[in-house]
C-alpha cells in the first residue's frame, strides 16, 4: 500500500470508530461533547434535520449553560450547528457569526490579513470551514483544552490514538514529509522547507522544540513570566493562526501568541513588526540579555531591548532546521 493509501484507510478506520464512540455519549459539557449523535430526539427521529427552529425555542434552552446563553439568544439559530454539529444534515457550521472582531475581539485575536488559510500563495479570509478543520469538536466552555478543542488528526502509528502532549504535535500532524493529511498535502518549495521538515527538525534540532538551553550563553536571559531554559516553545508562541500583518504568520502582537508571558507584558500588548528578516521585535518579547553586550541596549523599535544584531537580517544564523550557528 502506498503511504497515501495507508493514511486514508487509517483515517476511515478512525472515523468509523469515532462515530461508534459518539453513539454512546449524549450532548454534555461535562463530557466535552456538544456534537449531536444519531440518537438525537431520544429515538433518532430528529437526526438528519437541519432546521433547529422547527422544534427548539431558543429562549427555553441553555438555562444551565450560562457562558453561552446570552450570545446564542442574541445571534440566533444560525449558531446552532457551530456547536452541535450538522446533525446528519448538510447545514453549514458557522463560527465567525460569533467569533468576529466586534463580538469577540480577543477570542481569538483576528486582526491582520495574514491567516492560516492553508495556502501560502494567497491571503484569504479565514472561512468557517477552516475553523472547523482545526477545531472540529470544540466545547466552547471558555477553557482551551488540547484534547477537546483541537481536531485529533490520525497518528502516524496505525491503531494508536495517543493524546497530544502539546499543540506542537497538532501542527506536526500536517507539517511533515511522509504522513501528511489527505486533502492538506504540501510540497517543499525549496530545499529544507519548514513547511515539511519541521516534524523532523523541531523534534531533533531546533532550539525551541528540542530544548537544551542552559541559560549560560553570551546573550542569555528571558523576560519575566513562564518561559525558562529547558522549556518547549510552541509553534503558536511565534505563529498566529487567526490573523497578523507579518509574513509567514509571525505574530504581530504579544497577545496573539506567547501564551506563558507574564500578563503585565503580554496584555499590553507588545507590538511586533518584522522587517526584511529583522526578527528582533519578536525575539525580544521573550528574550532579554542579563548582561548587556553589543546591541543589547538598542531599542528594537517596540520599546523593548535586550537582543543582539538589532536591525540586521537574523536569518543568516537563525532559521528552522539550521544546525550550524545556533538555529531557531
Ligand atoms: C424534529 C424536531 C427536532 C429538530 C428539527 C431538532 N431537534 Fe434537537 N431535539 C429534539 C428532541 C425531541 C430532543 C430531545 C428532547 C429535548 O431535550 O428537548 C432534542 C434534543 C436536542 C439536544 C439535546 C441533546 C440530545 O441529544 O438529546 C440538542 C443539543 C439539540 N436537540 C440540538 C438541535 C439542533 C442544533 C438542531 C438543528 C440542527 C435540532 N436540535 C433540531 C427535536 C428536534
Ligand atoms: C456556543 C455553543 C452553543 C451554541 C451556539 C448552541 N448551543 Fe446548545 N448547548 C450548548 C451547551 C454548552 C449546552 C449544555 C450541555 C450540557 O448540558 O452540559 C447545550 C445544550 C443544548 C440543549 C439541551 C439542553 C438545554 O440546555 O436546553 C439543546 C436542546 C440545545 N443546546 C439546542 C441548541 C439550539 C437549538 C441552538 C441554536 C439556537 C444551540 N443549542 C446553540 C452550546 C451551544
Ligand atoms: C490551522 C489551525 C487553526 C485554524 C484554521 C483556526 N484555529 Fe483557532 N486555534 C488554533 C490553535 C492551535 C489554538 C491554540 C493556540 C492559540 O491560541 O493560538 C487556537 C485557539 C483558538 C481559540 C482560543 C483563543 C483564546 O485566546 O482563547 C479560539 C476561540 C479559536 N481558536 C477560534 C477559531 C476560529 C473562530 C477560527 C476560524 C475563524 C479558527 N480558530 C481557526 C488553531 C487554528
Ligand atoms: C453562539 C456563538 C458561537 C458560535 C456560533 C461559535 N462559538 Fe466558539 N465560543 C463561543 C463562546 C461564548 C466561547 C467561550 C469564550 C470564553 O468564555 O472565553 C467560545 C469558545 C471557543 C473556543 C475556545 C475553546 C473553548 O472551549 O472555550 C474555540 C476553539 C471555539 N469557540 C471555536 C469555534 C468554532 C470552530 C466554531 C464554529 C464551528 C465556533 N466556535 C462557533 C461562542 C460561539
Ligand atoms: C490540517 C493540516 C494543517 C494543520 C493542522 C496545520 N497546518 Fe499549517 N499549513 C497547512 C497547509 C496545507 C499550508 C499551506 C501549504 C502550501 O500552500 O503549500 C500551511 C501553511 C502554514 C504556514 C505558512 C503560511 C504562510 O502563509 O506562509 C505556517 C507558518 C503554518 N502552516 C504553521 C502552522 C502551525 C504553527 C500549525 C499548528 C498550530 C499548523 N500550521 C497546523 C496545513 C496545516
Ligand atoms: C515565546 C518566547 C520566545 C520567543 C518569541 C523566542 N524565544 Fe528563543 N527561547 C525561548 C525559550 C523559553 C528558550 C529556552 C529553550 C531551550 O532551553 O532551548 C529559548 C531558547 C533560544 C535559544 C537557545 C539558547 C540556549 O541557551 O541554548 C536561541 C538561540 C534562541 N532562543 C533564539 C531566538 C530567536 C533568534 C528568536 C527570534 C527569532 C527567539 N529565540 C524567539 C523563548 C522564546
Ligand atoms: C521562536 C519562534 C518560532 C517558533 C517557536 C516556531 N517558528 Fe516557525 N518560523 C519562525 C520564523 C522567525 C520564521 C521565518 C524564518 C524565515 O524567514 O526563513 C518561521 C518560518 C516558518 C515556516 C515557513 C513559512 C513560510 O511561508 O515560508 C513554517 C511553515 C513554520 N515556521 C512553521 C512552524 C511550526 C509548525 C512550528 C512548530 C513546530 C514553528 N514554526 C515554530 C519562528 C518560529
Ligand atoms: C552572524 C550570526 C548571527 C546573526 C546574524 C544573529 N545571531 Fe543571534 N545568535 C548567534 C549566535 C552564534 C548565538 C549564540 C551565542 C552563544 O552561543 O553564546 C545567538 C543567540 C541569540 C539569542 C539567544 C539568547 C539566549 O537566550 O541565549 C537570541 C535571542 C538571538 N541570538 C537573537 C538574534 C536576533 C534578534 C537577530 C537578528 C536581529 C540575530 N540574533 C542575528 C548568531 C547570530
């Protein structure tokens, strides 16, 4: 069997297993399960129906679901399938009716035209379909949980359904060379393209993914907050999925990424602009030299200082998958 076929048959196998598993559970926040099952209506009589308003009055439901009651009442029936799934019908699942800059400006921050639109050549708006690709089964309880809120893509080891240890594993389920997801295939654009090498380089070489920092180098030092030497840095600490103006989806404000940064800094937010490979405003949001040397006291342009080479192209020495120098 070709690799593609293997991945496809594995996918189908897992799909059929999960339909079976859903059969046994009902809609319940406690179980992190909002998607309707073929039992809908008690005897299945309501399964396959797309028009929710035919049987449910929105003013009478969600009496216990305080976090979402008001917004559902306000926005109306177009929201139902977003949380409860298609109910076996062809009704579309809408997300941005609620998750837009007006109603929910920070969950998630969506400012900026560059989004993870699954296309490196175009800057497309993030369609509801894209949201569902990454968040198939979110329970929207106000807490981000890896196992519930991120789509579980099939593992590379057939038959083993290992939970994600971090969101990095979610990204690497697609960004790899030989076990990509059907429908989301990508090809290397050049030698050692991060699009496909990261599964390898992030686990074996990149300093943020294979962390062995000692905090004893020349430019050592990290800002206050949760980041420590020896910690894994997640892809979404630096890359925004939902919106930024920077190329390559580099975050353009600290509250789009950098989840462990002290709230006093993260929520300012620190603004980040990338200019011709000068990533100093990104790096300085987490890094800050303990002992100032070289350009360490030079403002990177966003009010912060503490990295070397400010104003130059960092990519000569810091890119994904680079073993020489000190890498990324
Ligand atoms: C033909 C009538 C009918 C339609 C149409 C219908 N439902 Fe239901 N639904 C029911 C009945 C009956 C129940 C079970 C009794 C109850 O809890 O109200 C139910 C229960 C539910 C539940 C509780 C969980 C469960 O499985 O028991 C949810 C959530 C739900 N419906 C959502 C929806 C959504 C979303 C739609 C539109 C896609 C929809 N319903 C369309 C009749 C319907
Ligand atoms: C933002 C997510 C969200 C949206 C949108 C949403 N629901 Fe719900 N729904 C929930 C949650 C959470 C529960 C509570 C589950 C539990 O009991 O733990 C729930 C429960 C229900 C129930 C069962 C019991 C109850 O609370 O009344 C019904 C019926 C239901 N929803 C129908 C609908 C319909 C119809 C719509 C569209 C008007 C809708 N829901 C939109 C999240 C949502
Ligand atoms: C490529 C995958 C991907 C796509 C597409 C995507 N997301 Fe996300 N989303 C993530 C990841 C990973 C996280 C957790 C890390 C983070 O917050 O960036 C997340 C976090 C979130 C959060 C929680 C953020 C917070 O700060 O509480 C919400 C809400 C959300 N996404 C909604 C959406 C909506 C709505 C869409 C479509 C407009 C969407 N996402 C598209 C991957 C994605
Ligand atoms: C009725 C409006 C509404 C719709 C429609 C809606 N959401 Fe949400 N969503 C919410 C609310 C409210 C929260 C909780 C925000 C909070 O308390 O921080 C939330 C939270 C989330 C989270 C963060 C994780 C969590 O469990 O809180 C994600 C991810 C998310 N939604 C994705 C989606 C996706 C994907 C869709 C479309 C399939 C969607 N939402 C449709 C209202 C909505
Ligand atoms: C479902 C598969 C899938 C998942 C999951 C996924 N990606 Fe992607 N990603 C893609 C595809 C497809 C492209 C576009 C490739 C192309 O155009 O050749 C892409 C493109 C990118 C790009 C380049 C964007 C640009 O415009 O230059 C970055 C950066 C990226 N992804 C990071 C991430 C991160 C970080 C995560 C995890 C939070 C992630 N991706 C999760 C499939 C995925
Ligand atoms: C989200 C916070 C964050 C951002 C942004 C960030 N880093 Fe880091 N960086 C860390 C953490 C945490 C470590 C420690 C990981 C380890 O032990 O290897 C680290 C480690 C490093 C190391 C290895 C240090 C050692 O002692 O071995 C280098 C080099 C580095 N980062 C360069 C960069 C560059 C260049 C940028 C900007 C392009 C950057 N970092 C952006 C948090 C960050
Ligand atoms: C410390 C910050 C940082 C972390 C963490 C990080 N990246 Fe990157 N990433 C960058 C920078 C900076 C670039 C641009 C380098 C360049 O211009 O060559 C980049 C480039 C990329 C690209 C190429 C985009 C394009 O269009 O050419 C992809 C894809 C990518 N990263 C995915 C990921 C994934 C997946 C992860 C996690 C496994 C990750 N990154 C973790 C900073 C980071
Ligand atoms: C000529 C190569 C080169 C260039 C260009 C370069 N760096 Fe570095 N960088 C290094 C080396 C080498 C180290 C590790 C020094 C050591 O081992 O003591 C390093 C380390 C770092 C660290 C890690 C500090 C720590 O925690 O140990 C950061 C942050 C950093 N560089 C940021 C940048 C930024 C921002 C730029 C661009 C504005 C840049 N570098 C450009 C070679 C370079």
